[in-house]
C-alpha cells in the first residue's frame, strides 16, 4: 500500500492578505445643480470618479479636467479635488468609488500604482455593469453578504485595472512619501506670503531639490512652483471676498510684491482681474485663509 501525503504538505495554489475598506461606493447626480465642493482626500484613499451622463469639469490640485460620458478621473490620497456641472439643469449621472486596498502592512497598495489623472474607458458599458453588480451586492442582507460584496468589489477592481493598466510600483505613494508631501504642503501654506525657494521647501522635509520635485509632482500632479502659484491664487480668491482688504494688501499677503504682476497672474488664472472678480463673486460659505 502506497503512503499517502498529508494534506498540509500540499502546496497552496493561491493565498492573499488583502483587506478592503470602502468609504463610498455609489452613484449620484440627479440634482441638476449638484457640485462637489473642494475637499482633500484622505492620505490612505484613492477615488475613481466616472461620468456616465452629462458634462463635468473635475479639478485636481488646481488643474481643470473637462469630462465627457465614459471618462474617469483618479483622485489620490492628499489631492484637493472638486467637480462642477457644466450643463446646469441637464441630467447628470456619476459613479464613484473611494476605497483603500491594504496588503500586509501597506495601507493602500493602489497608491503605489502609476495611474494617469484622466481616462477614456475602453469598455465603459462593461464598467457600468460591474459597478451595478457592486451596488446590488451592497444592498443584500443575506448571512453571506460580506462574501458577496467582497467578490463584487474585487471583480469590479480587477476589470478596472485591466482597463486602466496602471504601472505597478511607478508612483511614490507609500505612507512615508505621502507624509513628506503632506508635510511640505502644510509647511508652505504657513508661508504663502514669504519669498521661499524650492531648496528651502525641500529642506523643510529633509530632501534634496531634485528628489523633492519629482516626489511632489508624482503625488500632486503639479511641480512645486506650479502648486505654490495655484495655492497663492486660491488664497487670494478667498480673500477677495472681504471688501475691507485692498488688492495691494492681498497681493502682498499672497507672496506678490508687485500688484501689477499679481493682477496679471490672477486674470490669467481666473479670467478676471482681482477687482472685477471681487465685484462678481457671490460671498457665501467662505473660510478665512
């Protein structure tokens, strides 16, 4: 009689240590006046924002991305993002998922992938169907709901990865580098009115200029200088809501020693010079910078 192997001697065909945490998975847009107010995505999250119907302009770290049906933008941890309906009163439909996929000690392995910011999906109809499969699973109430939801989400994510084809490991998205970028952003926000060099900025994180610049752009989609200009102009736009502040004072507080240069840069960004922008802007819900 031949000796039989013990089952624990069998080599595993598959095993995983993945963990899923979903912050949001759903659709919206029925309200024709909808808007996604500027927000900052949590450092351990990634968001896939897909336009099913209508016309939208998404914004990531000050960069506007016009979207058409079948297109998707990807928001990464730490991004400042917003979205606006470009056809007020017209039907809109959006599908979005905000989640993290952990493995071992990595908070979100998806952040290590080199996603582009803006995609035209190759198989939009299939994507919408897989998204609906997840929504149906989330509505379930059987004793096996967790398995059904997990299966649906992993199927949706696998199909999405096949469509987007991100470069694994190409992004500097591990928790340590994310911390560096967040530290740099907070450091510079306290100094928007000062003359600060990129070398000083990199030094605040203990990094050399070249690595800091590559890391910052990889994470935010913008180089340090471009991001700094956008941060200053966004601050100026908020400050213009207060009529007791002169344009000259605002320019100085936002790092512009020459009001003329400030006005020209502001107009190039917002389409109006500061004084005209102040007159037409409706004051509501401002946060003092």
